[in-house]
C-alpha cells in the first residue's frame, strides 16, 4: 500500500513538473529532466516523502485517522441496532392463550420482589376475530407491598367471564421490573393447575 502511494505521488509530481517547468538545460534528454526533478529539493523525492509522512500522520491521528473512523462506525452501529427505551410504565403481555376442555378457572398472580410498594394495573382481554375486548370487571389497579403476592381467579363458563372457544390475553402495567406476573389455568376452583398451562414470568413479553 505504501509503495502504491509513493508511486502515485511520484507520478503526479513528475507530471505536474514536466508540464509546468521547462527543460533544465538546452539539449537535455527527458531522462535527465526526470532525474533532475526527482533530486530537486522542492519537487523531488523529498517532497514525495513529506506528502507520504503527512498522509501517515493523518491516518494515525486520533482526531482524524482510523481511530476516529472506527468511533464513527461504532456510533452508527449503536444508533441502528439499539432501540430507544420504552417510555412510561412497563406493559407486559402474556400473549394470547386458549382454554383447554377441562378448564374451570383462569388465575393471574403477581409478586412484588422490589423493596418498595408498587402500584400495578392488570387488564384481561378476550379475542376472537376482529378487535379484542376487555373482560369484566375491567382493569384492576392494586398496590402491592414489598414481598407481597396478589392473585385473581375467575371462572370459565359460557356465561363468562372466561368463555370456551375464545383466546385471552393478560396485560400487566408496572413501573418496576421486579414485579413478576404468572398466569395459570385450573381444572377446578381450588388451584389445581392443568399441566402445561402455566405462563411463567420469563415468557411474558414487554410491549413497546
């Protein structure tokens, strides 16, 4: 690479010099003129070396060289790959889930693992074809003390609030990442969980 730069600069310097300056002496050959230009302290190899040194200094410079280029590339990569943090309270979704044939009750549970009291809002949605709708009694807002657990279970029947044949989604709003939700489906009204129906805290999705 360095040799290519030197050759390119030498060619440019020689071309400019041959165009701009007359022969050094009458009757001198083009070869003599080229040798004279190369050995000239203003237009010769000395100038080429100065140009190469200046290029190397720019490349190595922490302000204008490769280091700065790398910083710019990293900044662009960060801007492209890092999504902006969501604003406001966190909204966690269980995702849609159906009701097994043996379902008798749907229960959501929340534990406050933070060191301060937390106010949460839980909303259950019913979904079929078209827009989803809020399940009665609507959004529930509660305050949970540190280390406290709360839950809400509702029956499954054709009269509701959970009805066979529909999908459901539970959304939790909280200001703390240490408030953890869980949802389960029971085959009775005494917390007998149907295997495979637990939606554990790690599977809830944070909505953007």
